[in-house]
C-alpha cells in the first residue's frame, strides 16, 4: 500500500531528529555530534546559490566528482565504488575529505569497514521508477550505522523527497526548477503517518492507531 503525504507542511529547518524516521515521537532539535574524521568542507549558504539542499537552504557544492582514472582533485572528492576498491591502500593517508558515489543497486555490505572513511555518500536515483537507492539508504543508516551526510543525486523530484528523508537522506542534489522552487517556498509535504515504521525510532506499541487490528471473532 502506498503511503500518502500529510497535508501541506513547510520543510523543517534546521533538520529535526527523527525527521521521517518513525512516528509518534516528539520532535526535538538534533544535538551536535562529534566531528567526523573527514569533516565536510565549508560551503556557502543561501537560496538559489547552488544545487545542494541541506538544512533548509541551497548550497554551492564544494565536492568534485572524480573520474575512475587520472589524478584526483586536490579538494573534497567523490569516488566511485570501483575506484575506491582499486585505490583504497593509496587513499588511506589522503587528508582531503572523501565521498563515495553508489549507483542504483550497487552493494554496501562489503563496504561496512570502510564507511567511517567517508564524509559523504551519494546515492543515485537514475529515474523516477527506480527506487533501489531507498533500500541502500536504509541499509547504510540502520544496519551499518552510517551517520555522515547521505545525499540523493540524479532524478530527485518533489514527491520523492519526503520519502527520501524518511529513510535517512539529509541532503539533495536538485537541479530541476519546480522542485527547487518547492523547497525554497516550503511546499514539500512531510510524511508523518506511516503504514510501516522506518529507522531506529520505532514508536511504542499501541501508538499507531491508524493500523488495522484484528478483532475477536464472534
């Protein structure tokens, strides 16, 4: 059964703990976490200044996408899974932040030990009908405990963003005009009622009254 978005609500800013990660829990401001060993680069903030939506505003992207061969950019670089495995030994001493780009359907379990090395993971949505990155996001957040930036890239559309937030995405590469305007104007609805829970903040039993319950037979 497909979930239906709640009535129109402004997109939260700053991001709230548990945004889309379960239901029935009070929303409280997210506490500052310890610095990531490969800290995110400083990015300029302001509406319409760049393609990356995070924390209620658009940012210029300080990251460069590295090719699978040749010299890496000197600054923050996003690598493919293929290049990471090919050069993991040489990259161990690199000081600039590293990110990882995963195409739809690429596995993550064999990356579990490497995840603390990445300050960002970008998951690709190649088209509207391909939702494999939703499952990858849940594996990263819930199974492997990835806590750094999780970025949705590719075909990122307005009606998908609430569900992307729910599985743990906290940044979005948005280049299409209508979704950009919807984000700036706070017209992205937040999903607040779910048929099935997601994330670690599972509500206590009995707090989801919209679920159907089996009744005793007469």
